[in-house]
C-alpha cells in the first residue's frame, strides 16, 4: 500500500469538498479532483477509477437532493438513463485500451478544453422550474446526448456535469436548476457504471477514493442546497481560475518537463 503525507491528504480532502460543492452547483467538479489525483503521482487509469469512486458519492447526494426538491422527474428521461449507461460502459472499456503515456498527455488537454468551454458558454435564463410537457418530445435527443456524454464520462470525466447542464439547457430550454437536476442524475448513472467497470478492471485506489467520496458527498450536499437557493453564478469565477491553473500545470508537466 502506498502512503501519502498527512498534509497532502488534508489538501486532497479540501479539494474534494470544494469539487463536490462546485459539481452540485455548476457541474465540472472532476476538473478539480482528477488533476489533484494525478498530482499525487497516481497512474492515469488509477486516477480516473479512483475519481469515479469518489464522484459516485457526490453525484448520488446531489441527484437525490434535486429529486426531493422536485427539480428532476425520472419518468421523462428513461432513454437518457439507458443510453448514458451504455455510453459510459463503452467509454470506460476504451480507456483500458489506451496506453498510460498517451493518457498522461491527453487528459490535461481535455481538462483545459473543458475549462475553456465553461468560460465561453452563455447560460440561458428562465424563471420557471416546470419541466416542459409532454416528456416524449425529448426522446430522440436523449439517445445521442446520453450516449455521447456517457462515453466521454467513461473515457475521461472532467467537465461531464457542466456538459450535461449546458447541453440540456440548449436542447430542451430548461433553466439552470432543472438542467442541473438532470445533470446530477445522469452523472450518477455514468459515474456508477464506470465505477463498476473500473473496479472489475482493478483500476481503483480504495484507500484514497473512499475518504474522498465522503468529502465530495459533504460538499455536494452543501452545494446542491446552495444552488437551489442562490444559483450558480457566484462560484464560476473561482471555479474557472482553479481549473485553468491545474490544467496548465498538468499540461506543462506532461508535455514539456523532461522525463
């Protein structure tokens, strides 16, 4: 078993709490946790698998909170559930085929692109928290959206919550709270699916992942309630700044530092 300095573990716990909070508010908490795990020196496959374990705690907490507040209706999104599950399974299996060297170079670029996408995205605004009826009009869009974002979550993961939120607002004209509720439910689906696949493949550090999951869950609980009460705009500047710095740091280490 590999041991880490207590200070590093404390920093990781704080990052996990912040990531859980951010993920519940705006999505994209994985853009903090994945770089943090990679910074500890974990191989990319293990970092991704461990992140899925921790993220499953957070996404389940946030999804349940939005459901309790009636900001998510499962009956409207059955096809999204199925297509997300399939996409996440395929994406996770593809990760296992990619060499560690390539994954180390690709992940920072994915994280940086996700951060840039979040910066430039314009958020639609709506004061209504009612899901448009009838639900079946969403059916055709759910297949492609669910499979593609589920595949990405299984393949990499950072920014998945943000992608779900943004695409749902664009495709279905949902406001930020309804889109976030859908995002958390689908994110949990792909997280848990990838978690099972990573566990079978042996790509999880359980000693790191379980404490991180508890911290993420606590952050998600606070974040979901804050999002429902205040909205997501107040967290975005800090979120973008932290993610951008971590992504640039990892990209520099992967591409320019001598081996």
